[in-house]
């Protein structure tokens, strides 16, 4: 499958002082919202974005048949590539977006679903999800939720999402069309879909956070919420056991204290499983004794 060839950007450097040297002027930071020159895609292989794009489109459009998923994926990929190539969607790294928010007071629009937003969010950023958790109970939603759970939702914690039909309406209620909007999601895919919708609605100054908040370091934004940005997109049994890539990276930074929590959880599960097995063995003869009496 052809990879999504997205242009990227060079890192935005913070302003520097001249330590009182009057002969040289203070360094003036460039405008964080200017189009920037490309460089390799954050050090990741092209296939990384192809797999992420495929998964993102499936989650966003909710198609069940593989052929329809592929059609939607290819169509979305081509549209987004064209919008970026034509400069209609400008790219910012998380660090550059953080400088734009802090130094230039630009607006960062968080379009993540509630399950991710409630774990970590940028201080003061408006939140309008483009896709949110499908909590409806209908004849169609029940099989979809069961399938999602069986096919890995129990492990990853990924819920079934549905398009927020009020997304554009809520954006238009809060922001004029001439505003400069920085759009971010967790991994950078749903925010591309949001950028496309905003362009169609007449918003022209749209900036996309490449890699999403998961690619951000903690110092890039003022965070609120109980989890680091990198952990906001994980869940399920894998999160409980600490078996996600994000948690392994976190453990490498924080050391054994962080790892001990998940080791204790795993040990507790083993002990519980043994207790249940022994209990079942004891319960069988007891029930048989009751029946014989």
C-alpha cells in the first residue's frame, strides 16, 4: 500500500537573549504559523503513517466491509495529500504548535473523542470532538460494539466511534472563519479529517499538528488532566498490564518504581487465576456431594 507522503517541518527554536551585548540585536522568533520547510517524517518510516492512516479511516468512517474501508482510506489519503501539497493545510510539529499557543495566543482546537480528552488536555484549549464514543443502544450499534470488543477492543480499549454531526455547527458558534485554528487530535489522523471539514466550511487559516498530541513532549504544552499526553490514547487490558509501547517508553524514563505497579498487577492476576482454579476444583466435588444427598 502506498504511504501517505506528507511534507514535514523543521523544529521551531525558542527565542534567545544576547546576554546584554548591545552590538547584536535580540533574536526574534519566526512566526510559528508560517509555512515551514520539509524534512523527514519525524524519523518514522513511511509505512508507519500508512498503517495509522488505514486504522484511522476505519475508525472514522465505521465501514464494516474491507472493500469499503479501502475505498474510504484511498479517497481520504488522496484528498489530504492534495490539501497539504497545495498549502491549504499548513503543518506544525507539536513543539511549534506549543510555541504558537503560548507566545502568539493562537487557538488550539482539540478534536479527540471524550475517552482521550478526559485523560489529558492542553490548558485553555477548546474541545469539540469530530468523532466521539458511540453510546447509542440500537439494533445496529449492539453488534458493532460486540464485534469491536471481540476483535481486540478488550485489549486496546478502543471504543466504537461515530461522527459528531454537530461538529461544524459548534465550531462556527465559537470561532469566526478568519481565525487561525491549530487542529490537534491524539495521533494526527482525525485532526486531518477535521481540517478538511473546516476548509469546506470556509475556514482558510488551518494548521495541523503533525503526529498529534501523542508526539508531544510534556514541556511542549501546558497540560491538564491525570495522564501524560502520550498515554491519553491507550486503554483496555493492555494499559492495565502496562504492555503498550507508550508505557514502555514511560517506564524507561521513570525507572523501576513505575514498572513495579504493573508487575504487581500481573502477579495479582496470576494469584487470582490460581485461586479461581483451585476453588473450581473444590467446588466440583462439593456440588456432586450435594446432588448425591
